[in-house]
């Protein structure tokens, strides 16, 4: 019998397949003890499972280095660090040695013990890290209880579960999973970002769906509309095939836009820059016709390693990035470690009460002058090979930009004295992601050459809503009147002072929000290369003058529903 469920479309695309239902992420393992003579063997079994989970995480991170959005890659790094956590591993060993628990039951006991510690924490951000611990323990548990070969594969299946971790997605796709439906989650989560990059259909927020769908049910999933159909009728199958033909035609049309101008219907050129963190990203940005790199993340050089990269290593990578864009501008963001970005070098603080508001971004660079000087020297040297710009993250005050400028001036003198060829002028930009920087922009705009708005952090700081905390997931939304007014304020302040302004957060790559950003006055987008052609197509269908005129009404909106109505009206021909 046909049944339909509605959720939120988080990653476009359609999928047809059999359901694989996974119950909520808890360890229901009965108490079991092993004979004293088998304790050593049980410890070995546990250690093999931990090693397998660690190897899987490392292989996944290496394989996807150029395909992952940066903040999703950070979650893989965090999970890898948890697999080396001495408190977790020592506790498991002790439970097996002293209590003679089976490895599976020891996992459950240790998980519950640590959960109590997390639940007693007052800080919501730290509490949310329990989800990461659950996913790591779940991976170890999976290796302790490997599926028999006849049911291991998931080819042609659609995973139905309560939630999904970013670290699982690419692996599931490689196993043949064609779509995912979750009862929780957010379309703005790290998992949703990664699903879009992988072009894996994803529906989130389909309440209780795992309770109402059974293993083996045939499903149709529409990651655009959020509709899930169980046991589809012949008409549903015809519609599904028609949708696939439409998507294939759409991809062919998008391919033709690679060399087309990014120009509105009324003849205004818009700049499309790409976000990147690897040479693979740079190559894709070049192939998609990006006008340059609006955000080159440098953190990946510092992650998953035990020593800091030296000047020569950094210089070669920044130089090759500049060369790879063939004369188009390359914006290199200085180190933005901190918060939940895993680091093995000891550069970041190991324990901060609220790391999201702690020593990160430019604050960390200024607190570690030798590290900052090494990176700035490498960037200055790379400026001799192409139009390089410098972007300072997490700016909150004029003094921070002045400090970076003084360092750059001193280092430039040194490098020229050493015989290096560097640019006469290195443009400097500020990343606007702290509300204080947006509000006090007039106080330091004379010190910068351009601005880049990091909406991912700006939205969560402005609304006091962690986008990874499911309990406040509905609150985290760029479609809030305060967010739009602040965006408009930053854009128009920048333009009034003759400074270029780009948006480099996740909303820049969402074609549904492109008319909204154009209506607010934005003329530069910086986005993942995978979404560049979709945004270009949307821009080419927009009448900029009409959007700017109706943008005044957008800024008068009093709630999210009014903003959504404006977006729906703007999408009409």
C-alpha cells in the first residue's frame, strides 16, 4: 500500500531503492562476561576493532581530501582524535581486564559512563560532542560485529535512520547507498553540506520515519521536495523516471554554462568565486569557469599531523594554487584553527570552556607569532606568482587588522632583502563572521581592501544557535530578519567605501537563495565549485533591477515566513 512521508529536502536528486532501516544510534548489548582464560583474546579483538575503525577513518580522510567541504573534514579529524583518546581506550581495557566484560558490553558501559559526564556539562556546545563520541563507538562496535558477507552490501539501498554523521556519508555512497532519509537533522548541517557535495539525495526531518518503514520496502526519495514514497504505484514510478530525465537534461544544460558569462537578464555582471582547500578544488574551480578563489582554506595543512608545516612547504602549496588559477585572483585565508577543528600539533588549546568563542582565527595567529610569521612569509612569497589576496578570519576589532598589517610590512622588508620577488601590494581583507565586526565595520573599513562575509558562523553567533545542535536546529537559519538586515548593512557599508564584498558561507552556494542575496545588493559570491554552475544559471535568469527594488520589501520582513514568501515570489518568471 502506497504511503507518503514529508521531510525537508537537504540534497537534491531522486533515488529509487530498497529500504535499509537502522535503529537509533544506541548500543543495546546484553551483559556478557568472558572466561579468565579468554581475557587476552577479548582485548585483542577490541584492539583490532579500534585499529580497523582508525584505519577506516584515516583512509576516508585521505581519499576525500579534495572532495570534502572544510568544516565537514574537521569532523572526520575530530572522530580520528577520539579513537586515540586515552580515557576511552584505557577505560575499555580496564573493564575487560577487571570485570571480564565482553568487548561489546565494555563499549556500552564505557559509553554510558562518558554520556553521564557529557550530560552533566552546562555548556551546550560541549554536550553536543556526545554525538561524535556515539558515532566513534558505533564504528568500533560495527567492526566487532561485522555483517556476514551475504548482507554486507548496500548497493541500491536507501538508508532510513534517525540521523547521519558526516564521516559515514562517503563510505555509504561507496557501498552503493543511493539515498538517505533521516527522522532528525537539518538541511544546514555538516552532513547535508557533504551530501550536496557528493550529489547524494538526502531528506531530513521526516519524523518517526524509521518506525514506519521496514527493511526491504521499496522507496522513492526526492531530495529536492523532501517527499518519500513507500511502495510506489505505477504512476509514481512514471513520475520518477520523468524526473530522472529532467535531471539529466538539467545537467547537460549546466555543462554548457561553463564558458558562459555570469550576467543577469538586465546585463549586470556578477562575480562567482570558488572556495577551495586542495589542488583538486582548484582544478575544479578552473574547469567550472570560476572568476578566482574567494576563499582558500589553509587549515588542512595543519590537521592530521604531529608537526607544523614549515615555510617552504606552505610556500609551494600557495604558489601552486596561484599558478593553478592562471592569473585569476586567489584569496588565501590565514590559519583558522580552533573551536571544533582538530589539531595534533599542540597549536590550539586542548581545553577551552567555550571553544567556539575562544582562541581561534586571527586571535590564535596573534597569540602564536612564530607560526603566523611563517605563514605570512609563505603567502607573501607566493604573491610573486599571481594575484594573491590575504583574508583575515574571526576579526572583531581594528587592533587585530593593524597588528597583521604591521607584521606583513616587517616581513615584506625581510623578504625583499633576502632577494625574494613579492607583489608590490598585497590586498588585505577581513572576514565578517563576528557580529561585533559587522556592527563596527565603519571603525576599521579604512584598513582593508575587501570584505568576505562568513555566514555560517555569523548566523550562529548572531542567533545564539549552534547549527550542529539538533535541539536548536530550527533557530539556526539565515532566513531571519536580523540576519538579512546585518548582511545588507555590511554589503552597503562596503560598497559605500568602494570595497568589494563577497559572501563565502554556505548560503552563497544555494541557488534558491541567490535572488535574495542579489536583492540585498551582493555582487560577489564565493562557493563550492560543485554548485557554481547552478548558481550561474539562476543569476542568468534574474532581473537585478527588479530584485533590488523588491529587496526593500525583503528588509521590512518581520518573520521567516515573510522572507520565504519573498523568495518564492522572486523565483517566479
